């Protein structure tokens, strides 16, 4: 009888401790999809699903026009910068990271890359040469006023924290 009371007490304590966590359901996986302002504020990269991976393309740049003039493939040097794919085949790996490649339009080279969310509004991107010489930067979640990737917004993108309180809930 004493063992039954102890078991009942243990189950009650377990229910009180674990119950709220179980009731909340599974936690949402981090989602880097969306628009990201690069570290120096000169471009916005739009990350979206592409097949079983994530891909990112240039959705906005501070400079007008521009072409992929440093691409090693001469046939691709006339591609416009807006819409240019730069995050390539980013597939989920470990610890909430995605692994793939990043294309650097400034030098025409492609590097091994990893991205992950440091928070809901900060994305870390790293590119590596030879698999171990890595560098990176943090991007900030933003919102373009014009959703179409081929159209240039009339104004610069605003960082999420700069949006009016009424707009944050949307």
C-alpha cells in the first residue's frame, strides 16, 4: 500500500512538472525563410524553400542596376543582380544549421556555406575556403515594401525593429 501511495505521488509530481511542457506541444523549428538585410546594409537576400532545401536570391540592392559581371562563366555575366541566386542548396544539417553553398557576386566565386538562426531576427552566414578557413557575418530580418523579387522598392528596406508597433503583428 505504501508503494502504491509513493507511485501515485510520483505520477502527480511528474504531471505537474511535465504537464505544461507537454501541453505546449512541439516547439517550432527555426525558419530562416524571409528577407534578410546583409551586414553592411547594401542588399536584401530573400530565402525561400527550393525543393528539399533553402535557396536565397538578391531581392534588393542599394546600388541601381548591376550585372553578374564577375561570374567565371561568360554566358552568365549579363544576368541582373536582382534575382541572382546566391544561397544554393542549403539543406538541414545538425543543430538547427543548414549547409550548402554561397555564391559571391563580387568575385564570382562559390564557397561552402552554413547558415543558422542566432535568434528569430538574426541569421548567421559563414562561407569557407578549403573547408576550414571560414568567415561570416550576421544578417538582420527585414521586410521589403514590394514583395516581387524583380521589382525594386522605392525606399530602403526597414529592419523589423524599425516597423511601427501595429505592423509588427502582421
